[in-house]
C-alpha cells in the first residue's frame, strides 16, 4: 500500500514550484512555528499548513499527519504534566510517584505541554505536505551539484525506504504463512532478514546507479595490469556486504557497508564535472509559481519577525498562563492563515 | 581515423578468450584460468569468444547458471568492476575496452535491463528515471527533454512520464527501465530475462518492441531468455551457453536442430511438435510453423489434407487424460470420509487500496477447487490472481462473499527467499513435523545445509516445506496448496521438476492452485485453467479447452494448429497423424 506521505505528481502550483520555492514557503511556516509559542499563532500555522495541503491535493497526507501529530501532542501533554509540577493552579495531587517524586498536575504544565505538542504537530503537518507535494527527484537534482555524496545517500534512501517497507510487508506475510511445525520467527530474526534483504537490494540499486553513470572507473589501482589477455583481480563490493551480514554484529556491519557503498560514488571522482559547472543544468526546474511562493514565504517571515519585535508572541505558561491576544497577534495569525491559500490555483477560485 | 568513426565501425560487442570467476568461487590460479583446463565449475565464464555486428538481434540461450548473466554483466562493465573477481581475455563494446572502462563510461554505448525491474529503478518519477543517465552525462536540459520525449514515444509510454514509479505495473516498470537504458542512444542493449515477470501479452509486446527498435534505430540487441518460444522468431542469431562456454552460435533454425540433438530442454514447443511429427525444417515461430505446414499441405485449423487424420479425429485429445494421470502420479485418492472439496469461494469481493483510492480487485468470484485437482490460475498482470490466493490464505480480507477452505492451506508466495530466515535447513524445520515436510519436497538430505547454498529450485522446495510443515496429517497433504508465480526465471528442466512436485502433491490429495503467466507450464501440469480478467473469472475449464481457445493465453502448439483441445506437442503430433504421443 502506498504511503499517504509519498510524493504524488498533481497539476498544482506547489507541485510545479521549484524545490527552492516550495522549501521557502513551507520553511517559513515551520520557522514561525519554532519562533512563536503563542497558541493562536501556532494554530494559525497548523491551519495554514492544512489549507496548503488540501489546496495542493494532499488531503490524505494532512489527515494522517494530523492524526499522528495530535497523538504525539497528547503524549507530550501527558509527559509534561507528569514531570513538571510548576504552576499556580494545581488540578490534581498524585502524591509520591516513584521515580518522579512528588507529582502535582497543574493547569500551567498542561498548557505548556499543549503548546509544545501543538508545535510538534504543526511541524509534522508541514513536513507531511512537503513530502507529499515536493518532487524528491527535483530536490536531489538541485542538491547534486552542491553535495554529490549527500545527494547519492539521499537517492539511495529515497529509493530503498519504500522498497524496505514493501519487503517488510512481504516478510510479515511469509512469517504468517509458515506452517505450525516450522521454527517460529522472532522480531530479531525478521529484522535481520529484512536488513540482509535491504542490503542486497542496495547492492542492486548501486549497480543500477553505476550503469546510469553515477560512477566512473575507480579501480585502476586495483588492476594487476593493462587491458588485454592478462589476468586481473578486482575488489568486490557486494561480497563485502554479504560477508558483513554473515557476521554476528549485523548492525555494525550494515552501517559500515552502507558507508562503504557511498564512498566510491562521492565527489569529486564520480560526479560528472560538466554537470557541476553547467550554468544551465537546472534551468528546467523553474516554475511560474516560484515568485508567488517566495513572496508569500518572505511575507510570512517578515511579518513574524516584526510581530516578535512588537510583542505579538506574548505567551507565558508559568507561574500562571498568560496568552496575548492583541491586535498584532490576531493580524499575524490571519496573515498566516491566508498564506495557506498560496498553493491554490487562480482559476479554481 | 577519427575516434567517433572508429567507434561506429567497430563491432557492437567483441569478446575474446574471456574467462571469469566471481570472488567467492574459491582460489583461482593462472593454470585454472586456462581454457585448456576443461570444465571447472568455479568459472562463470570460460574462454568465451563472440562478436556481435552492429544491428544484430541475438538471443542468448541456455539453462540456469550457464553463464548468460555473467556474459551480459561483462559486456556492460559490472563484471568485473562492480562484482569483482578474476578475469582474463578482452571485452570491447563499440570499440571501448570494457575491462579498462567502468560501467559509467560504458553507459554511453551500452544499456542494460535486468530481470527484476524493481531493482533497477532509482528515481521517484518516471521522467526523472529516464532523464537520469543524461543528467549524469552532463547533457543540457533542452537536449535531455527532447531525448526523454523521443524515447517515451518510441516505447509508447509518454502517458507514464508524470507518474511515480511505485504506481506502475510490472510491464510498465520494465518499459521504463528499457527507456532509461535506451535514452542515451546506446549501440548495444543487453537484456537479462526481461519478460520473466510479465504476462504473455506484455512479454510479447516487449519482444516485438525490441525488434522494432532493432530495425528502426539499428540498436544491437543481446537478449538472454528462457522462454525461447517467445523470442526465437524475432532473433537473427542464437548463442547457446553451457557451463560458462559457448556451445552453439548460429541461426535460430540451426539452433533448433542443434537443441534437438544436444539439449532437448532448449527445444521450443513448436520444434518439439515438428520433431515428433517428423516434419522438416523445424519452425522458429508460429508464422514459420504455419507456412511449413501449408507447404506440407496442412491447413492450420483443419488438420492434414492427406496422409493424416482429419481434425475431428483429434477428439480424443480434447478429453485426453490429465497430464498427471498420464504420468501415473495419481496413486491414491483422499480418504472417502474426508470432504472432497478443498476450497470454495462464493461471490467474493476484495478491495485493495491502489494509490489514493480503494479499488475492487476481485469482483464476485465463484470458484470451487476439489482435492487432488491441479488448477492453473491465469490472467494478465493485475487481474487479481495473487489477491485471490492471498484472500484464500487469510492475508487479505474480503469485503463481501464467503470463503471456505475445508482444512489446512499452504501458500508459497512469489519470493521463496522470504521464508528463509535461518542459516541451517534443519533450524528452519525442527522436529518430526519439519522432517516430514522436508521428505515431502525431497530435501531431507539437505538438513544440515545453509539455505543460501541450495540451488534456486531447492530453495523454492524448502520454502514450500516451511509452508507445509505441521499442516499435514501423516503423509496426507493439506487440503489446498497454492503457489504464486513459481516459475519466474526457471529454465525448462527446473520447471519439469516443479511439475513433478505439483503432481506429487496432488497425488497425495492436495488441491493445487498455481498462479502463473507461463502457458506452456500450465499446459503440462494443469488439469483445469481458471482465467481471470480484471477481477472476474472469464474462462474456467479444462486446460486443453482454455489454452487452445485464444491467442495470448494459448500454447504455441495451439496457436500453430488452431485445433480445439490440442495444446501440447504430443497432442499436436497425434492430431497431425504422423506420430502418436509417447
């Protein structure tokens, strides 16, 4: 089954925008969420992110992210209430609770937890919209000239994560289909099998990347002589991987192998120099919507900074909850909510 | 001579004296690498010499593990640059030294398409996947856009460009992989069993697409395949390998004559038909076979005009005993007191999420499978075969309808390796129950082996034993045993072993259902064929009836003779009246 957070091409402005423009727009929303603690502003960022997601056709991602984010928020509220006993308004005295000590549930701790949880939920929501609406291939293409090795790692991960998810589902099915007299499977055995399968897959993907031109020849030093009728010995990458898998310290071996896998492809030896220096290589990644997203992102960020200077972020949890709901805060919140409409198509209004 | 012109003039592939051993093949000495040493299983390739001229369409034939994949890997630079090992000899691709150059440099002149499309896709969207090799080469965006558009048009996939790769079917993925291999306009394209995961329709389309590209673009094709009947007619030349050496190199017709003498496992059904009927020359495809038959005054669909029985005398073939009964495997029936029905589904509807929306994958299926019955479940990719098996096994939940499996059910899914987790066969199957299961699949001798050391066929048997373990009552099988696409990447010899296993299971009372794309395989093992189309049963009858009544889901013999009920070479030869089946 496809993840709701997986990128789906749609004919919307956010999907058409260049990765930079989309990142500027969504990044501004996240920045506000981390700059502000005022619940009204945080809620406005959440609404804006949800509107952006729905406008861009990523409703499923928004719904799932909201469910996950609110669950996380509730968890944070509960934990904060248990571990923080500050605040004037004691709602419940639980007495001595080992190992936490004296536990008093206060309204202020609940409020502070709610703000932290809201921030986490909003951040998740924005990242969900980003994941569902921004083409990872374009992001990687933009990254390659700047950080080839990181782009390669990201390429491998972006391909291998969904493959590993599918492998895990298949392995779970196979585990369920084992006969009652077959050896039962623990999670550790299943995880080890998944890891082994994923690394085999990684080897296949790495081979494909080589064939697509990611790597140029790198084994001159390893060759025993020149081309022709002579015997030559070559290093072997996949066998190294499998040898490590056979070792008991699978995780350490796997991590090391993945590291080795990335090494041969890294800059400067492997990346085509013509791409790195080509001034027109990324001209095709621009969109007519870029200006809109850069402007909206900048407007949100400038307004947020101005609002902070003017005191729009007035929120204090302790000793008693104080929430500033002045005109500046309301205006900033309204502007942020309006920013959520940026991904809408003009002809759809 | 300028380098570019020299490259054009060079053969597409020139391999000379190539010997190669993978790194885990044990210590290799100089003398062991000598071709004069004779057969030595440590070598994937031994003294291979072959030259492909520009514009040739060559088919690489041979049994599993004969060296086909290693030769293809050597031609694209993965051997030795990626896989390591020791190598002797020379490989030149369009003038480039493949041993001195790496796969990245060779990518400009050679494209490679592997068996499993899933493992050769590295991007998220189709357009980015096709564009990647050009981007790596440093082509400017305008040039890349044009090349992507042209290759998409050539492969009839422009509608896929905007889609993400995880929404594509197997056939679509294989076309995208082919597009990524072709987008740089390589001189040579190497394909390693590209149709093994495709249904007959997609497989045929891919082969003829390759032929068209070969003719129109002048691309040299080297295609490794097990299902020779599918591609022999498209090839100009056949290269057969055995134990890492080239044992035949010639025209398709000569190849068939050679296979008849040297290795009947490489014979096509059409060649077997003609060989049994004593007709010469052996045909390279359906069209060729029909022309030869006409020359012998046999009109397809009507039987022979002279010298043989008319078509209606083939009636016995239609009601011929099942292949399993012919082979004498059905040694006993289920206990009289036990239910005779293995499984039954009524009005079965199953909904799966595909993309953002749920879709009905099975739409009101009615089906009953008897114990001891061998059933082939066929249909194009996405028709619902796997979903039906998974629903029977309880892995998918129906939204409507009834399922009744009378007793235990064992399901072997498409990847037997998913069942193999431990490093010793005996650890996978401990105790008496495990030993019984191993005995049923004929693997009790391998109890101390590492599953990874078993052959592909043995691993599949082990996975089946894991699924069967504890589901048998003494020697009696579970009521239902299901196998999902068990013949992927199998040569005919291994397929025959699988047929024996299936017939053995049925003979012990299991209803056996096999989801497969392989019509020739189905014609050998199945008594009954259920054909699914878009989630509904569109045909359900005897194998002879269903596999002779169409074009794509019909055996090669059925397509040649066009006689109802005649699907195997033996039946066909009997109908032609020249020779009785053995």
